[in-house]
C-alpha cells in the first residue's frame, strides 16, 4: 500500500479549506473562554464539516490526476 508514500503538490488556494478545517477544530478544542465561544460552536462546527469535505474532495481529485 503506497498511500503514505505518494507525493503531491498543493497550491495556496487548495490549502485554504484544509487550513480553515484545522483552525475551526482548534477553536472548538482549545477555547479558553468557552462561554463566549459556546454561542458560535454550531457555526464553527458547520464550517469544519464543510471544509473537511472540500479538502477530502480536492485531495481525491489530485490523487486521481496523478494516477
């Protein structure tokens, strides 16, 4: 299985959804002031879900182009 040994290149535009996904989870997990963040937790969760789906789609598309 060469899943972890494949090399790909990503442009900055393609990395934006991945960075948003990581950032939104970081906000949810690392929030020090949970009472202020709790009101936005639903919105942050939705942003995370959307950006993860977009990131996985872009990654799969890039993998298919290589093979």
